């Protein structure tokens, strides 16, 4: 399969390592260890578009802080010694306590070939199903819902359905920030066909709401009740597809009867909004319902998924152009992980671990000595088993559960007490790696070679462009080496990812013969060169079929061949607000960061839009709590606490709060949100409820607030701090309940410039201090202190680092110097003040005009809602940032 012609002679086609959109990337080495990044115009997912994170990939391939060699017990080790220790410890635990005493916890950021080898080693040769993945935290409820309705974990549609639909329903999905390129495809489609309608269902009003014809501020957890109401209305208005139901669906009567008993008032929506939603859905011939983490991350997530699927099955709006339910995956290879059996309750190629025929087929294919007969421990239960000693040894690969798991403090404690912990990662300083007995240096994006599958079943290649740094090795190579050392040399004698892919494709052919959907057996004899040149393709790939939609012909993968509708009852979130914990906390992502920031945190550009952890609170709640704009607040749950910057907004309802999930101990003192999240899980999928934990909020009574910039990484020792990369160093927000005795000494310790000239202006009576550090005539650091949040221009001060100190102590640019303000468009690094000045000076009246003047909003477009809000404000105001 020849590769398409490259747009640049030195560019290599690869795939973005962030969200499940799976955008194609053209990466060109710059000759000094970096990359120039462009979108691939020929990739079917993005056609050349990239979001702010994808556009900044070239800024994240630094080797700073990279783990360059194995570490054992805190000291450098060789690979042989490290892997021999891993093997010895795992074998000892298995011999003494059985195979279920060990576990792997893996990641949706692994490539499919890595995932496949890990799954094979644990399930087929160690003989335990204790391998689970962080995809359990994002998409497991969809897997369960798909399997219950379709018989397999099948995504029916394709991205082109978004352009062809009459109505797109976005539920539990802030698509504009979490999947920006797909959001822009919808924006373009709506512009081309203004009759297309969009409904946004979300407790918050987000950037995605900007495109919505109807925004439904649903009460947290109300999705199943909303779609039950829709099913009742579908029947009442005669909109069911009676022929499709008769010939291809089972369970309709029971599903409808249960939906009739559901009270839609629990959604918190008005009767008018409920009816408007139902009428628009029913009267739109082509409907795509896009759902993501807001649906999945729930103790009733599987039921929410099936409530959505019920409506599409009842109307036959599935598997046809412009029609169908569409799950948006969160990670670049969450789909690939599901395909290779990365979940504890699955085998490779969508085979079922509890099906004897499936187990036998896989065991025979692998020539495996052992195969578990039941599902292993899912993520939450896995770490509970670590805590109580049932799991004695755990290998964590390409993920950071001490930050990302619910009740994260308990996960930390569990790993601290575990007999043996192995971590494979690019970095040795993550919250999880710090607890490991053995840390193994792994390659990352730009160095890895293999395949990923995106949300529309498109398999794309990630290609190595840069050499591995130091002694780093690929995950598949590390895992296979362990397999060989454990005595299974022939089974793990892989020489390349292409060899693994061929084996995986051959196994999928057996799965196809067993009636599974995932079959790429047409690729089982692909040559190394064909694998190297592989262009994006959609599965299935068989002798008789290449890609396409599923279920439009009414054929499903259930034993009866029919799609199944399920009776769905509304179940509220498990955490219930009380006098002690009166607020419901929603968690999620911000626009420019990814997961726990190990990659995006290295980019100064991506760190400027939202530079510290925050909590959104409704204005009336803030008033009740005595909180003002930019205050700090304690957030406490039954499981942990955090200190966050207060963002007061009516985008969120009363009694609710929202906080992003990205910050770790590397970037904030107490910004880790998953310490607050309760580990309640869906009983079917095992997915945690990350959208509805209960908390209380209290003002953090700071004696002082500070802001600092420094060319060195700051050594912050205050009660609150949050650091972020700047173009020539770092910026850091500070606060504490106690005041240092000497501000100049504090600044020297914080900024790390003991030999610098100190220039200071101190105001003890008002609690203020302004201190600049100058070395060789340039500014190397500065600290500003006040009794309230410090009103200085952050972007201006960060820009002064490495330059003459000039007006540094003023904290703002001189009148003849422009202050760009806080970054709005991260793709082109355009600040709020630059935008406001252009609106005023050039009389700009549209987002498109801003784009023409400044480029802002013309790449990924995820800042367009913010640009529209600035236009609507109509009065340019200088921002403190």
C-alpha cells in the first residue's frame, strides 16, 4: 500500500497523540532536535486542521526532565538488572500467591501494538485478567452500552455523518474544547447548511453552547430520564420505525413501558425545553447524537448510553448517512485499547473473556499455557486490591493514576504500601513514578512507531520521527523482553511493530469467524514496507468489506441478530449533597491542556490561556460564601481537599461547581482534583462517577498573595502555589496564611538567584513588596506581593525575562508599549488586549473580521466563542493579565 505523496520532502505523516479525533499530522525535523508541525490535509479526520494542542506538538518534544535510563530503588540501573528484577519479583508473587496477585494498569495513549503485547502477556501467559486501562475512566460505559445493545463494542457511524445530519445532539460533550477539530467540522457544515440544527445538553454553558440552537442545562445525572422522555414522545408522535423494530429489534415493549414510568422532572428542565428537544429530534429525519464523558463518567453511565441507543433503534436512525449514536473517545487510542482487549473484561479483537469458545480460540492461536476464565479487576477495584494486599505487584504503563484515579489520595497510599511497583514512562518525576520501585524509560510521541484507532474506527499510523533519547525503549519491546525473560521466548520474539500488527490482524480473522465485528484479517500478510506506508483506513478490513457503517442493514452481533433495546430506569448520582457537602462538583478538561500535563505543561504557549487550577462557582453561591473574583478557596470532599482560584460565572448553575482535572504536584501545591472525586462506579461498566461528587467550599484566608516570574523553575514553599511555563522561564501564583519575615530572602529562595542584584520596593504598612532580580544587566526574576490578588500584567512580566529590567517593578508596560494580555488564541498567541484594541481601532464587527486582522480563531477555532464574547462586550477594557 503506497504512502500518499508528502506535502514536504522531509515531512513525515503521523497522528496526533491527544484526543480521540485522531488528526493527521505532518511533522518535519528542524535539525536541532525539534519538529515543525502542520496538519495533514489528506487525513480523513482533520483535512489539515489541528487544534491548539496539536499545533504546539513541536514545542513538547523537549528532552528536559525525560527519564533517560532505568532507575531501581532511586538509583541508575542497567536494563538487564532492572528487567531481571521485574521478572523475579513478578514470578515470586505468582508462585506464592497465584497469578491474580499481579496486575498491569495501562493506557489509552499506548499504541495498539504495545497494548496487544501487554494483553497477551497478562491474559495468555501469566494467566490473569488483571490488566485494565485508564480508558476505564473515560469510555467503559460506552463499551458496556454497545455490547448490551449491539452484541459487540461497535461504533456504527463515521465523521461524515456530522456533515450530513439535519440535527446534531451534543450531550455530555464540550466538543469545542475537548474535540475542537470535529467541532469546527460541525461549524463549517452548519455554515454551509444553515438549516442544520444543534442541541447542546450540559449542566454548564460551555464554548460548545456557542453553536447551539438549543442549550439544555440538565441537572447532573439526568440524561437517562431525558432520553426516556424522548422515547415516550417518539412513540406518542408515531415516529417509531415499526418495520425496523419488527424485523431487527428486540425489547421495544419493555423499554417503552419503563420509559413511561420515568419522571422527566428529574432532569431539572422546563416542560417547554423538554418538548422543544423532543419535537426537534423527532422531526429531524437525520439525527446524530454525540456523547462523551458527561454521559460515560457516571454511576449509571451504561444506562445513559442505552437510553440514547434506544431512541436510535426505535426510529431506525442508525448506520445510515447522517444518522446514529456517536461515542467520542477521550484518548488517542482508547478505541485501539478496546480492540486489543486492554480492558479487564475483554479479550483481543472484541472477543469475550467469559465465553468459553472465545477463550479457547485465543488460547489456541497464542499457544498460551493459561487463560483466565473470568474478568479481572477493573481500575477502581484493582487499586483497592493493591491497598488491601491482594495485588502484590503492579506494572503501570504510560499513565499517572495517583493524579487521575478517583479518591487519588487512597491510590497514592495503596501504591506506597504495595510490595512492588513498576512504572514505564517518559518521565521519572510524575506523581506515580515517584512511588515506583523500578522506573523504566519509555519512548513517547515522535519516537514511537505503531497504530492507533480513532473514534470513527479509523486506523492510522504513528511514526517515529526523532530518535529515542538516552536508553528509552518502546513499550512493546519492554513488555516482550519481560515475556521472554519469564520463559516464553517464542511467543514474544517480536522484532518490529509490523510483526505484532500482522499477528493481531490474523487473530481478528478468527474473531470474524466467531461472529465478531472487529476483523482486519485482510491485513494479516501486510509486508514491513506496506506497514511503513500504511495510509489511514477504517475497519473492518476483510476480503469482502472495507470500512463503512454498521447496522444500517439491521444486522447486529447479538445471538438473535437483532439490536436490543433495554428498559432503563433513572438512577441519581450516588453522592448526595448534604449540609456538610452542599455542592455538586463536575470535573473535566480545559482547552489547551491534556490529562496530567506531562506533555502540554512543557509548552509555554499552551500554559498561558488558563495558567492555574480553578473552580467555577455561580455568582449567588460566591456571594453566600463571601468569595470575590480571583479569591482562593478550599474545596473539600469526604476523600480529599484542594485549593483553587475562584472563577465566578453564571455559566454554571446554583449549587454546582466545576474544576479541571489536569494539575499535578509538579504544577500546583493543591490542585489535584481527583483527590476530591468519589470512587462510585457504574455496576455494569466499572466506570467511576467523575461528574457528580459532593464538596464544600470555603474561603482560603490568605495573609498575602503573590505573583512571580523567573528563568529558573521556582522553588515554591507557600501554602498555595501554581506554576506554569513562560517563554523564557516560569510564572507562579502564590499565597499563604503566614507572612515571611523577610521578603527579599523569600524571593531569593523562591526564584533561585542568590548572586543576583536585588532591587526592591517594600511597603510593610500595606503588606506590599515588589522585588526584581538582575544579573548581568537582565531580569532573571521578579516577585510582587499584596494583601489581595496581585494586579500586574502577567504576560508583560513574563516577557521581560532575559531582557533589561526597565520598568519591571511597575508590573505593567509603559504607555508606549502594548500589553497583549492573557492569551485567548493559543494557536497564534494572541492576547485579550490585542483583540480588544483591534476591535476598537479597526471597528471589527465579526469573529471572521478578527481572524482576518489577527489570525485569531482561524486555525482550530476553539477560541471563537471567546472572541464572540469579546465582541459582545462591545467596550474594550484593559485586562490585568
